[in-house]
C-alpha cells in the first residue's frame, strides 16, 4: 500500500476544533469519497477510509452519493419496477 502524507497547519486544526486523530480520519474519508466518485471500487475506498463496506455505504449516503448508477431514466424505472 502506498502512503501519502498531508501537511495541515495547526491553525486549521484549531479553527475546526479537530484533534490530529479526527483530522487524519477526515482526510482518509475525504480521499476515499473522491476516489469512489472517480470510479474506484467500493471495497478499496472502504479500506482507505478504514471502514467496513456497510459503514462506507452509509457515509456515501450522508454525503449525497448513491451506490446505484443508471445509464438512463428508463433503466432506473425498469429497475424500480423489478424491485
């Protein structure tokens, strides 16, 4: 696994009232969210965020990201009719 570090000024932690641990978790989740939006698999993204898949799905939902993708409105309607 490749490790990336990010320098965050102490003032940002102070302003956001985040601990270093909270900031670390926030960055991991933010990166995982952006990677998922760019078509990286849910499993990899959940791993990056250090979450189980179920928690990552909830995290996506909380951030307005659906795990369902449809090519057209007709495909969506067909899927809903089959549910």
